[in-house]
C-alpha cells in the first residue's frame, strides 16, 4: 500500500476557518448591498410618473353630456 504525504498550505480553506468565514461574511455583505442597490435603481427607473392625461369621451363621464 502506498502512502502519500499531503502538505497543506496555511491559506487552505479547509485548514483556516477564521479567515474563510471572514471572507465569506464580507462577500455576503457585498452581494447583499449590490442586490439592494440594483433593486432600488430598478424601482427608481420604473417609478410611477404621475397621473397621465387621458382623453375621456364626454358621454362616459360621471355626469354624461349627450349631444
């Protein structure tokens, strides 16, 4: 049976949980912030621009006017 010696780097994800969790925390904060800003800008771009001036026929008003 053959034995292999595995040397692990101190920067390896499986051995250095503290720096990995810190990195994942900052990545999740960045993604959350990017999604929030993206949704905010999307809502601003498609915002309600006010009541449109729609021509209404005079016979369909609340008090209709007939000819």
